């Protein structure tokens, strides 16, 4: 179960990101309007989120090979 600690860390990180997104939602709703820079940063965030979604989905396609050399 070497993966358990990694999943715990990932889920903690995702919870933090969720909180930060909620904070931005509140900011853009009632504190200040979005700027073009904010929109560009949201686009960057969306692109990275899409990459992570693809990488996470790819984890389900991995086939264990006990003879494979671990990465350096």
C-alpha cells in the first residue's frame, strides 16, 4: 500500500485547491471584478486541471509489471 500516502497527500492538496477556488468565487462575486489577467490565470488553471484529469485517468490503464525497472 505504498500508494496510500500519495493518495492522502493528493486529497489534502485537492481540498486546499477547492478552498482557494471558493475564495476566488467569493472575491469575484462580492469583493472585486475579474480582470483580463484573472481570466488568463483561470485559463491556465483550467489547462492544468485538464492535464491532471488526463494523467489521473491514465493511472487506471497502468498494468503492473514486477520486472519493470523503476524510474531513476
